[in-house]
C-alpha cells in the first residue's frame, strides 16, 4: 500500500494519539482515550484507510520533470 499521509500529518497524528493513549493509561481521562490508538497507528504506519476509501491523500504530488 502506498503512503497517503504527509510527513507533517504523520507527526501530528502520532503526537495526538500518544497523548490520548497516555492520558487513558494513567487514568487522567476515561476509557474513551484509548481511541487515540487509531491516529497513533495511522501516524506510525503512514496509511489512513479512510483516506484510501475516499481516494484522498495529503502527500505532495511528486514532480515529473
């Protein structure tokens, strides 16, 4: 599968997901914080299944010179 998430978005997803998972693990927020696993995993892998289904990509288009 091709990567469909830009570098900046990958960083933001990873940081956001990690924040929610850590907050849930420490009991700071409820169990809903475990939903942070989705952005954490997609940020680490670089592939978003929802983007794939919708035919979207936030990666820059490679130049063909």
